[in-house]
C-alpha cells in the first residue's frame, strides 16, 4: 500500500492498492476510486467488534475496498474541515483515539474500545468515557478538526490541553483532568473549568479546533424561523 495526503485544510487520503491488498474505511468516507475498485460492507472482526464500534459512535459495518484485475486507488475524506494524519500501529504500540476521528485503516489493524480509567476524566475531559483502541500491525488514518499538533512526551512530562482537543495518544500516555488554574481563572478566564492533562511517555496528537466549539460559535448567528403572527 502507498498513500498520499492531498490538500491543505480540507484534506483527503489517496490510497494506492495492489491486487490482494485491501483497506477498511468508515461508511460514507469514500470520495472517489478507480473503476476496478470493489467495495463491500463487512462486519470487521465479527458482530461483537461491530457492536463495540457502534458504542463509540462509529458505523456498525465498515466498507472494505480492494482492486480487481490490477492496481487501483481509492480516496477518503472526513466530514468536516480539517487534516488527515497516518498513525503507524505495531505490536506494543497501541493507539487510543477520539471516538469520531477514525477514517480508514489497513486490514491487519484491529479496532476495539477503550474506557477512560478515571471517572472524572470521562465525565469532564471532553472525550467521553469510551475511546477507540487500535491494535495490530499496519497504518490507520485519522481525521481531526482544524490543524494538527503532534507532541512526543518524555517520561513524566505533562501537557495541559483544552477539553475536546485531544485526538489521540499512545497507550503509554496517562489521561486525566485538572482545574484550569484558580477559581477566578476557571470561572472568568474563558478556558472552562477544567483542562485535560496528558502525562508521558508517548506520542500525543491534538487538534486546533473541535466541532462542539464551532457549533457554539455559529449558533448565535443562525436565524430561527418564526411562526406567522409571532
């Protein structure tokens, strides 16, 4: 498999496949494909795995793409303005991702669910109690909102992040929440009551914007239709 990330802030991933190779993608994410590319909805990993994906907010079925009679290509894009980045999954390097960030992956990559270890992190961390775990040996492609920030944290190194902006991290990274400064800062600083804390070692991927903040920003400008006479 070869791939190319095309575009700037409205990116798509173009995947070149050889005969016998295949890739699984989130339903509805395909942009275009070569004429010889076949597609089939499958329960990757079986019914239980499909139900676990449904719990994370993803599709019960994934779509498998594979070329027939020669090499072919297929392209995928996310559902919002943002960037696509590849994550290399290998033995001993599981990756935990925001439940809505998955775009597509090579066939050897297994998708599962992961639970936040601490109640307060799941309740207040902005990512929810259920995250998505990726294991196996291959490349997965994730989509974020806005731009990407990649950090490699050293052992014990801590980074604080506004809630909702964590896309994913290696499973060696600890995930928690903390108060955003003192009470006055938390109430009037504009950053919310809590921030997410990530403690190394391991890789962390952040996004510059999240869909909830975008929705909150444009909501005051949306005209609400009024009924006649009101």
